[in-house]
């Protein structure tokens, strides 16, 4: 009997598709376990740099891990306390925003009808309903509930990963000796991922802080929420900054009118241009971008698989895959296909292959 591996290309394609469907179904079923573990993995990757820095200062590994994990945990608890209170206050304010929106829309509705167009006011209100956009914010932030619920599991996983990372290279060297050289490729991939996530986190944090300060200075309510929203969505290039700007801009319009809304939007444009086009490329050495189409597809796919938590993880996961593909000559072409147009053009002008640093 002829083996299945020697069947036609169509048969192998169907087998690949079937395996992919099974893997995706397994990921959806294992969401309560996989999502916390992935968050723990990303936190551990980001935390390895400060741990290694403390180790270079002759601080014992357990103490270095303890200090870094305590720092991350303190920041996480602070976010939870602040955001939890702000979301409760915001939910209570939505009816008031609805009344203000009705008052703002009435002159616009009259002006449109004065031009000879017939427009249902209820349809206009629903199209820019603050409750709908703000419920999206609450839903996305509530997607972190699975992270908060499993915070103890995440905490332990991060600790164990960091403790293992401190002597993992030594274990590989002892176990494989000179035959351990294939692990150099994986070490290169891990360094690239660490580099990307660490810089992206710093840039996202700066973006969130400046957005919160700008929105608060303009008097828009709940600047902390909009700062955290900008921080989280900054992990999604191109689309994230647009999505993050919509709710506070709409709220600025509801509270103060079109002039203040334009100022809010202008602040988002300036902040994202500063960090996206100046700071981030300078820190990373080159734009580690993704195609807008790839970003959108990954957002839809991971959002469907794991909900709001998957949306937050979508681009980091895709970026990890891209870095891994670019690190191998045999799969580098796939990384190029996932890359953004600007990165491809820069690489073409320099006549150098696209590869992660």
C-alpha cells in the first residue's frame, strides 16, 4: 500500500489544512491554559534583561528574579486598582454622556436637514453612540480578566522561567558539548524577540503616558483609561493607534465640542508619529514592521481564537513568527512577505537581505 506522504500535492495540502484546523481547535479549547502561559512567557522575555543586568552586578539569581518579579507585580497591581475604579466610574457616566451627545447632535441634524437631506436622528445617534465605542473599550480591558484570574499561575511561571534562564546556557553546554551549536540559532531568535518586546514595551509605555497627560490636560474624562488603552493597542502597529484614538476623541466632542475633539486627535497623531517614526526605528535599528494586511488578518484570527486577550496577543505572536522566519535562510522569504512595505523598500535600497538584528 502506498504511503500517504507520497500522495499528490493536493492530498498533502488537505492533510496540512486538516492538521491546522485540529491545532486551532485545540488552541481554542485550551484557552484558559495557553493565554496565561503566553502572557507569562512574554513577561519573562521582557524581564530577562533586568535579571541579567542584576546578575552582572553580582546579585544572586534568586534575589535578582525576586526583585524583578516584585517590580512587575507591583506595576500590575497598580494598573488593576486604578483601571478597576476608573471603569466603574466610567460605566456610571455613560447615561450622562448620552444626554450630552443628544444635545451636540441636535444642531448637526438641523444643519443637515437645512441642506435638503432627510436623516433619522435616531440613526445618527446610534452611528456615533458613545456607549458602543466605550463598551468596546470595557470589553477589551475585561479580556484581561483571564489574566487577573490566573495571576498566581502567571507569577509562578515567570519565576520558574527566569530561574531556569539564568543557567540554561550552561546546561546546554554541559549536556551537548560541541554538538550544542545548533542551539545558537535558537539563541539568536530569542535575543531578537527579547529585543523587540523590550523596546516595544518601552515605546508603548511612553505613548500611553504622553496620551494620558495630553488627554488629561485637555480636560477629557478618564485620562488614565485612555493612556492604558493607547499603551495596549500600541502593540498593534498601524491599526492600534487609530482604534485607541477614537473613544477619547469622541468623548472630547461630547464634553467640549468639535474643537477639543480635533485637539485630542491631533495629540494622538503627534505622539504616534514621534514614537512610531522617530523613537522606535532609532531604537530598533530598523523598522521591524508588519504588513497592514497581515496585522489585520492576525487581529481577526487571534481575536476569534482567544477573544480580547487574543487581540492583545495577536501582533506580538505574529512578530515572534516573523522574527523566527527571518532568522533562517530557508524561510526568510516568508518573513519578507509578512514585512511592511517600508522595511522592504529600505532593504531594497541598501541591497541587503531583510534579517532581524
